[in-house]
C-alpha cells in the first residue's frame, strides 16, 4: 500500500483516508488558523452585467452596460454575467465531463501528467509545475482549445462537449473584450489586430477540490491572478469556495443561478496600463463536499509582445507602467512566482 506522500494526486489522497488519525502531512498545511481568524471575510454583491442588453439592447442600454463593465473592471476586477445565452445543460455537461475524467484510474490519468506548462493536455495537482515544499488541495486538467483544438481521449464525449463549450465561451469572452476596449475609449479594430484575437490562446481548466478533513489548514489555491486577458468561470452547485480580494477584504463569491463569473487577468492590466487591475483570488475547501470549477480564458498568442496600449499611455501623459512581454515569457515567470504582485512587479518599468 502507498504511503500518503507516494500518492500522486489529491483525489487519490482524499480517497486514501489513512491520515485521519495522524492529521495532514505538513506539506499540505498552507494556512495558519490564527492568521486566518484575523482575516476579514465578507459577503458583498459583485457587480452584474446583462449580456443580452450588451449585444441586442438599444444604444442607451448598450452604453449603460459598457459603463457597468468599466466600473466593474476598475473597482472590482470581476462581475457576474447574466442572460449570456449559454445553455445550463452545456455547463452541466462540461462539469460532469471533468468529473468523469477525475474519476478515471490513476493509470489512465497518468498519460497526461504534466511535463511542461505548455503541454496541449496536462493533468496535475497543486499549483506549480515543480511544487515540492508545499501542496495545495487541488487536482486539475488543463487543455489548450484554440487556436489548435486538443482533448483527452477519455472519457468518451469529452471532446464534443469541450469543443462546443469552448466555442460558445470564446464568443462570449471576445464580445466582452470588445466592450472593455470601448470602455477604455479605444478602437475595437486596433484591439483585435494588436492582440490577434482570432489567433488567441484559449485555455480550458477543470479543477477538483475534494472534501478535506481539516479545511482550516489548507488552501485549494493560494492568492493569485490569472495570466490572461479575461476568464470565464462556472462551478457545480454547493460550496462557494472562491474568494476575491476587494478593498483589502476577502469576498466570498455567491454564484447566481444561470450566470457566469468573469475575472480580469494580468494581460488586461498590462494592456490597460494599469487602469484595470487583474483580480487577486484564492480558493477555500470544504470538509463535506467536492467542488468542481471549470474556467476558460483568452490570452494573446505565445510569441506576441504585449505592451500597454499606446493611446492610453499618451492620454495619461505618463510613461508606460509595464515593459513589453510575451505570453510565453509571462507564464514562465508565473510558474516561478505564484503571487500576483511578485510577477507584475517584475515587469514594471522602474
């Protein structure tokens, strides 16, 4: 029988159950209960945006939605998207397809064990590619969907569901990016050309957070931001584990029925020259329920050098905040530096 530290993923470790009497191994203990008790955790209403009004509303209704998006990106870094048009059945099917993957045998999943952060399909645990000193209570499956589509061979049906989910979510995120660009008073055509949205990287990630016997000692994911322009998130019903940092307080996200959660990413902060901040967020876990979240994001092509929009730099009469950087280089830095601040500080112009 394997010992806990020989187990390759959190799901297998949670199913193992042999740690109940002795407690979690120290490398999984990533929270100090005393510090956690001193944190301010609140329930606040996250801004909402009506996607139907953005796409099909009157001119005044569309302008109001763009104003709401501007406020949400500037003050929060996230918003709840209503009337988005993605069928609930497709969302459920996508979550269930990831659940089926995580239920595969260890041998079946090991085919996709992560070797490189740019693997087309990769399965792993925790957060970092080389996580050794500490582990987080999370297993993941990450897939590059666009511009080249990829999928695991199992479970059956995963390919078809992820292809449709990817297509619909890509359309939603692209429309939102156009609205965000308008909110910055920039030409949409310039955005599409400079960021090459038609060739953008779309990544799909399924996250599994099994029940943990001592949730007060662990994190599903540490505080971080996403290396992308924009992310879209769905989750199974039950425990709301995602928390976003707002005005120095952790806010528990309340998922509204038939809505999508939109998060701003690091490259939006870079392109907007710091006007819109990438949202810092983390994941808590439960001792009772399994949480599965599915996120998909749009990022620039691997080798494109992304810089703050020149028009915004000129309008502010101040230098660009960030140096130019490619998505490939940025992700490499992200793998070495988990927190948002450390990576963004590294690319700031002095």
